[in-house]
C-alpha cells in the first residue's frame, strides 16, 4: 500500500529553511499517517517558532493535526509585529549574538545574554524560567519544547539583525537606560560617584555621567558616542519615534 501523500507549500519567507527542490510552489510529501503536522514541518527544516499559521485545505489547524492523504498544506510565516502573550516582552540571546545584545540594551530593551556556551538545555530552561524570547541562529535550540518562545535570527550582520528583531517584535524603545555590559538599569551619577573609573582626560572633559545600578559601570559621552547615537537614531527613525539624546 502506498504511503499517504500531502501537498505542501512553504511561504517564500521561510524558503531559507527548506531544501532547494522544495522552494516555490506546492510540492508533494509522503507522510506516515501518525506524525503531527508540526513534526512534519520541522522535518522539512522549518522551526515552529517561524510558523505563523498552518492552513489545511483553507482552514487553520493546530500543530497537533495529523495530516491525511490528499490534504493541501500552506505553511505561513509569523505575522508582524508578533505578539508574545503572557509576559513582558524581553529577550535571551545565545553566545553568538553579543553585538545584537549590546545594541538591544543600548535601545533600552530588556536583553539577557550568555557570553559563554552554556548548552541548549540550559538556555531553553532559562528562557522558560524567566519567560524570555530566545533569539538564536541555532535551529536545534529553537526546536526545544521547553522554550518559553523563540525566534530565528536570519542575518549574520548585526545591523540587519537589529532591524529584523525590531520589525518582528516592535519592542518599546527607551535608549540610554540600560547597561550594555550587564543589562542593568542606569541612573544619573555625579563625577565624584564614578571618579574611580575615570582617567584624567575624562575627568577634565566631561561632567554628565550615568552609572549602572547592578554592576556599577560608569557611562558618559565618550569617543564612541556618535557611533552609538547613530544606531539609536536609526532605530527610532524606523519606529517613527523622536530621538532622546540623554546619555
């Protein structure tokens, strides 16, 4: 007896995950009559974190649906901006996304980051425990069932990564309010309060400072401020917000 066969069309936005011979249009796919549609989609290479809807013969179905012979399946991408119910929107990034983590923190987005490779099980457990959206380019990590929520980072370029995350999740932006080193909140500080972190030239040239309430790191408008301000202004412009020049 021939195995049941369904017809699957994967949205062009998700084509990066599937083999070249399955990209574009509807393609036949043999199924076993037992596996869920979610499992079938993952077997094609598409993480379920990237799937917005599974539509069978014109009707949306859950990932637990068991596909039957002859069904036509459309795999659609997430709708943007994507809403993550049940917790404040905050992120967890793996060891490979350090630059993106610092840029999100620069914009005031609550972003946890693991600077060492603690392993997929530990990352997934932290995502669940702290209810953070896991951002990663590791498809295997994004397939772990214990994740609170997750999203694939499509680009390898930090600027494009930031644009994609902001476009997908539309987080609230509060520039210059978080420590880029540890994610702690910043508070205004006097020169005297951060004097032990200042060199002579900095002490003479700057008078406005901030300090992290968690790790104590001092901030001021130093040599790299223009580069950071450009990142902030670009992000705010894309969101239609007014730049805030607070250090």
